[in-house]
C-alpha cells in the first residue's frame, strides 16, 4: 500500500479531522483531494438557449439522506428523494432550511445550503461550485 510522509503537525491535523468526521486519516486526505479536484474542473460550456446541466447533490441530516439536483445559473435545488421529493427551492439555503424543518422542527432551521449539500460525484461541498453558478 502506498504511503505518504507528513510532518507531525500535519499528522495531528489529520488525526483531529478524522476523529471529528469518524473516518480514517486516509479518507480525510481522499476527501480533500476530491474537493480540490471538484473545484478545479472547468465549468462546461453552456448554450445560451438552454438551461445549464444540473449536478447531483445530497444532504445528510438527522440520519436521513436527501438527494437533489443543483441547477447552476438560477442556483436552485430540486429535491429528488424523500418526503420533499418533487419540490424545487430557489436557493440551496432555502432547500436546507426545509429539510431541517421537516426532520427536526424543534431547532432553528437556518443553514447555509452551500455547505449543507455535497456533490454526489465527489462528496465535496456544493460550495465548490458556488462562483460558477452565477
């Protein structure tokens, strides 16, 4: 198995991050690489007459995974699974608030949808596409 050498400070950081996320140090590195790749992929060319291609996303909350589609340009989220399936929200944050309200109505629903949702393809936060969506 390949190995990567890191200094003590980096190893401490990886240990901390892994313990918080409940994953291995190797998985922390893999997620960081996936996130960096997602942020460096050039945006696809778009035809001005067509809506941009959607991106599959998911959100994990209160033990439930909700899938959806993020539509760049308008920046909306269309929920494709679970009790909110078929609903469309103007922004990722609006969709995140509705998911929280549905599963846990006793807490404040305010969430940043850009960090609440992740890309199905890489697991990277939706935030990695934020500035390409405008």
